[in-house]
C-alpha cells in the first residue's frame, strides 16, 4: 500500500520511527545513547534529515518504509494494550502474531473489547491521537442497573472526574436498553467511560468499541482476537480526515 511520505526534511526521531523499528520516544533514547549516526557523524539536537541523508543504527542504514500496514483488530477482553508487559498473560502484539512492528491509536483497557486500528504508520497514529482534533470513537456499554433520561443527560453534558481533575467534553449518548447505551467520545481520557459511569453510581459490566473515526467494527467479519487489513478506500479516508 502506498505511503503518503515524501522527501521533505523531518525531525530525526520521526525519521527513525517511520522506518518501523521503534516509536518516536524510543528513537529519542537511541539518539541519546549514541547508537544513531547521520552521514557518519553523531547527530546534534533538533537535527532534521531527509532520505538524501544516510541514517544508521549501530552502523546499519535505515530509511522510512515505503509501504505501511493498516489493520482492524478485534481486541478481546483480557488482552492488554501494550507491546511488552511481563505481568500480562496476553498482549495485543502477541495476540496479533505479526512480523511487522505495529501499534495502536487509542488503547482499550484489559476488561474492554472491540476495534483497534493497528499500523506502523507513525504519522497516522500521531494524527489520530491528537485530542484537539476531536476524532470520534463510538462504544456500546452496559451497566449494572437501570438507566434513565437523567443518566443520559448527565453523561452527555460532561462530568468532572475528580481523580483526573478533568471535565469530560460534551458527547453523544443514546439509550439502547434498560441498562445499555451507545456513546461517542471525542477525547480519550484514561478509563473515561468507566469513570463517567462511576461518577453517577454505576459500574460498567461490558464495554465494546464499535467505531474509530470512519472505520466500523461491523465493516469486517471479525471474531475476537482476529484482524483484517483495511481497504485502500478506508485508508485514504483516514488519511484525509486526519489531514495527511
């Protein structure tokens, strides 16, 4: 699948991450440890490079990937959103079993299930994670007792989360049953839906993400733990909506 990258200069950590070997944060560590050279020399702080430069890791040349992997993965309950965790019985990366290094935009906690967009396209991950852009994520939720119109009104109007010292953005909430509702968020605070319900005295019993921006879980015939490649049209729409 074609990349949207070009030969413009970019920060060195972004260049390294775009090769698919690590994240930008990990790239900064590689630079700081002296394992990266640019045109045979140690890079200076804030250096920008292009594909015309020779960037090496431990003496081996690296370059941005021309093709990227874009997946829709159905994360099951019990799988942890992390690349490495010695305490986790199952992690997303282990569950996928891919040779390519991919990561996700917007984690799901261990007790939640549903759609994760997985990719090695660092630019897309960064763009999707930018909270100020208000990219939508939709969930179906059930709680431990009956809900009513007042619950829906408070959930949709925004709630102050004391433990995070943050007030949630107004959001769209639609009741779907005596104890169930759909919710569309435009931010990704830690365990946000569970905390919002907790504020109102409810406990979440099931939580499933069914949409990330323009990609729906229902677009694929996926069982928990399985993945599918995004179509080129789906990829192009994501790139367009994130301004890439």
